[in-house]
């Protein structure tokens, strides 16, 4: 028995040694061991400013296409309203793209379906809305909006004198009033924009809204700073202090509905810093693209300050802008 036991131990020893020898020549597989040195090119990657033809009327949209790993494309989409929506997969083959996303604020249950073709560094195609209507669209590469050097600021200028609507115009039938230093929309109606357009600037604006109301301040008419607070303990990207759908504030710095509050904003290119009631809640972060409700998708152009008046009563005062020289 002792001899048999010794033989068995010898066999086991040889098996173990053989296993170690095998492992020494076989590389350990890691998560990135299959990464190729030359991943396939996807010329449609990047951000796209989109214009949709809706029965002769232009409507802005935005699309971002990103690589996930090596073979998969994912993205984000912004329509004429609502916030940026994730795209779980963008199909791409022979210069053609397609994707679909579920409804957000639409009443219908069907997905939004988008098809396009890449030609000459531009995209164009059709989209079918959840209501079944089909529209044509064209996409141009979004500009980087990079700036060189530090901005040199001019003197601040009041955008609202507190007595009338000079320098502003409503985007429809006007319900806005100038009363005792306050620019007031007593009910849901038209949005209002400045006659002048701006590139880079600092903006100070104070606002007050009743409980349950909703508004926004659009920078260059394209990037909405949200004015709404529906409660909760954590800051999110669709409430007060946020660049709607994109950038969440670092903390909840809002006051109660019915109190005067303030935004102090610096926008240089795509980089934005936001102070809410004196607390910096967004610090020099990049705004990826237009938000829902933008006046257009022409991000490379100057744009107005635009105040939302179609989501309930809202008041503004002490509106002051400082532009670059």
C-alpha cells in the first residue's frame, strides 16, 4: 500500500508540474486582449447639427454618434422638444445610418425612426415620428467653438430697462408685460427673445416663479438653463441649475417657489459656468449641443437671449449682459 501511495503522489506531482509549465507559455487573457491596432473607421462619428424640414418650416435637432468598443456605435439625440435621449445602437453600413428611440413626451407609443446617408462630410435622410409623419433632414458637423486666449470683457449693459419691452420681441402673440421693473409673463403664452444676438458673454438675470411653473433661459437661443424644481434630494440634469438634459448642477442651490432667485452665467464657446443664487453649480463644463426648444441648430452663429414663456407664469428682473470686446 505504501508503494502504491508513493506512485500516486508521483503521478499527481507530474500533473501539477505539467500544468504550471503549460500556464507559463499561455498568456493570461485580459479584458482588452482582443483590441485590434486598427479599428474600423466610422466617418459618421461626431456631433451633428440637424435641420428638419417640417412642411416648409425648419426645426432644429442634434445628433451625437460615438464608438462603444470597436464595432458598435451608440449616441444621443435631441429633437425639437424634450431632452437629450440615448441611442442604444446606431447601425452603419455602406455610408448609411439608422436608429430608433422610444417616445419621450410624445403621446404615441411608436418609436422615432431615423435613416440617413453620409456624403461629402454631411448627413441627410428621413425620420418618421411616433405619429407616423415623415420628415426630411440635413445634418452638418457641429463646430468645436474652441476659443484661444482669455476673453476681454466690455462694460455690462442692461437688457431690460424695467419700463417697457424695448430690445425684446415675442415669438408669437405677446402676453409679456413690463411692470415696476419686472418683465412678467402672467400666463402661458409666447416665448420672448432679445433683438440683439451674442457670441460669448456673462449674463446676470433674476427670476421668480410660482409653485408648479416652469421656464428657462436660453443662451444664444440654443442652450436652456432650466427653471423648475420638482423636489428630490439629488441634483439632476432637468431641474433648476441644469443645462437641460446635459449638465447637472453640483448641488441643489435653489430657493422655494415664489422667492426671487438669480443666475450668473459665463459662456465662452461651449464652456459654461453657472452660479445659482451665488453658488457655482456648473464650473467651466462643455455644453455638447443644442437643447430641446432651441431656436435653431446653427451653433456657429451668434444668438439671442431667449426666455421661455410657454410653460406657465414667470417673472424676470435685473437682466444684464457683459460681452467680449
